[in-house]
C-alpha cells in the first residue's frame, strides 16, 4: 500500500543548489504561499511548486450550498486508506486512476504509440508505488487524457502559478548613457532605462484552468532598483527615459546617477551595474478568490567612468599635449 508522503525539502534543495548539485536558478523565484515550497524536478529540470506537508482536502461538489459544518470533504485515498495528495517528484493523486498523475514534459511526438492515434489532449504519467520495505518500487503507466486528470488537489493558488509560468518573464533589457563601449566622466550625468516589452515589463496576462475553476493572472513591473556598483542604489518607479544627443548634458528626468569617483581601480575598469525589476502579479479566480505574487528579474551591464583630462596648450603655438595617465 502507498504510504502518506510528507516533504519538507526547500531548505535541503536550496543547500544542494548552492553546492552546485542542482542547476542554479535562472531567475529569482517568487516567495511560495503558506503551505507550499519550491522543489527541484530532475525530469523537467525545473523548480515546481508543491504542497509542503499534510494531506490537503477539497470540498465534495455534492455538498455545495450546505452548512459548512455538514459539508463532506474529498480526500486522497488508495484502496480506502488516506493518501498524500501531492508528491513533489510524482505529481498529484488521482482517486479514479489510483496513482500520481503528472503531465509529460516535453510531450512525445504524435508518432508515439502512447497517443493511441489522438492528436489533441496530452500524455500523463500515472505512477504508483508497489511492494514493501526493500521491495518497494515505482510502476508507471502512460495515459492519454483530453484534459486535466481528476486530481483532488486543485486550488486557485496552484493555477495562479501555472499562469505565471506561462508568462515566461525575462530579465530587463538594460540601457544606459554612456553605454557599452563608451566612457563617462566623474560628476557627469548617467542616464538609465530599460526597454519595455510584454515579458520584461508588462502588463502581461495569462490564464490557467481545470474543469470548474479558472484563474487569470496579470503581471507588471512596479519599480526597478539599480545597484550602481559604487555602494549606491537608485530606485526608479518607471522604465526610465532613453537618452538622445539632442538632450545635451543634463540629468535624466526620472532615472539617473552621477559617480563621484572613477572606475579605474575596479576589475575590468568598470562599475558593475545591476537592474532588478520588481514584478507584481495579481490574480483572480472564476470563484472570486484573489491574490498577489511578488518576484524579481535581474539584468546587468558595466559602466566605465573616468575623470576629465585637462589639455595643455603651448601659448607660443607649440604642440598640444595631455598629461600621461597610468592604468586602464
């Protein structure tokens, strides 16, 4: 018989990730809601959201409209015994299939016999544990389904994160004046901005649904924090204003900085600059529930800053010379 599974893996996973045993995060993961945690999925090579512990339950649709105290609860069961509804590695439990169900990623080609001739829907792995003690092993069957399986654990938070994953949010595209390959001067204006696209700035809207429940989520950047590499941080409420030569030598109207020292002594003779976009994702379900998810995306560049070099002019009409400078 399958045994209830309780997992508290987040701390362990993050420790392994820091040690290089798991691939590094390509983006800053949003803080999981209470009762959830990010876990590494070695099959799809991604982090997935999973219930952290316990056996969650869902109301029986037949009890809708009844007194809350008399409502029946649907539970995950294996041959009548309580079963953990979520396994971080295997997926969500299906009472009708009596196994953990997880959609195959990527989906196999239509030539694969598992499609049974279908060209719609998707292929799911149906996994259950068999045997006892040292004889325990996993058995997998492949199932074609036209839609979602009847897993008990489906809530708006899970669907909100599915919608978030569909957004494919990307790091901000960083721009500056002076730009890459150019040199700025101490105490002169530096302009900062990011390009605005759907998945780097928003607004961007995606939806996810299962039978009887849908969630629509909308994400947008609310601010960008610029770590300038000199110990200072500039917070810009907007994307910033792109610089044009016609603007002359003046400060950016909404997102800029002035360096007090050169970058001559720094590695690569440049200030490392990081732009952190602060995303807010709001969601609403078809049943009226609402929520918010916060996350960040980072982009980077480098700025070379020098000091103005005085030019010496011979009053008698000799050659123009500039004092020699060491370093880069």
